[in-house]
């Protein structure tokens, strides 16, 4: 076995070990959860009511989850694990979506169930983050960033 092959196996082992050990919080009980204090309490409450009403009207479950850090795990991996563990969306339809924000890591991710992937493509999700949310966060307005991001998401769906 070559040195490259051994190195690759060691890297993969530690990558999988780290991601498997990083705990995923229990499923949120509300539509908007901010454990990092990123948003004002009023914005969290408003988003929660809006997303609850949206789910009642469309059936699509959209959540906002804001935490501090993924503890070094790439947000893409962490978000997939959380999305699957939380079973977001309706069973058999898989029409859930979670906007993940890790405030300390300064990372955002939109994770989409298979039932919404034709509408909310990776390209559209990236544009919402890069063109709508990040500029507002950079100007010091996280409340507006998340509110505008959710408005764009629901507008696409």
C-alpha cells in the first residue's frame, strides 16, 4: 500500500470520527430557534409566527436554526446530519427546508428536502445567501438578513 493510500485512509478515518462525535442538538420545537443570540427576540418571534402560518398554508415545513458553532465540522456535513435527525418535512413528501446559521463560525447553509429540490436548487440557495443575506449581515443587520432570506425562500417555493 502506498504512502498516499495510507494517508488518505487516516484522513478519512479522522474526518468521519470527528463528524460522528459532534453532537446534533435535539429537534427544535419551534419554527425559529436562535441559541446564539444572533437575532432580536422580536425577530425570532415574528419569524416563528410567519413560518408556522406558511406551513399551515402550504404544508412545507421551513425552519430557521441559529447556533454558535459546528465545532470544526463543515456546515454542509453538520446540516445534513441535523436535517436527517430532525426529520424536517412531511414523511413521504420530504418537503422540508432549514436555514442554518452558525454565528460564531460565520457560516450559512440552506438544506433542502428532496421534495423541494426542483424549486430550491443549490444555485438558488447560494444566491439567496450570497446576494441577499450576507450583504445585510456585513452591514450589521442580521434581523433584516434572515427576514429577507426567508422572504426570498418562500417566494421561490
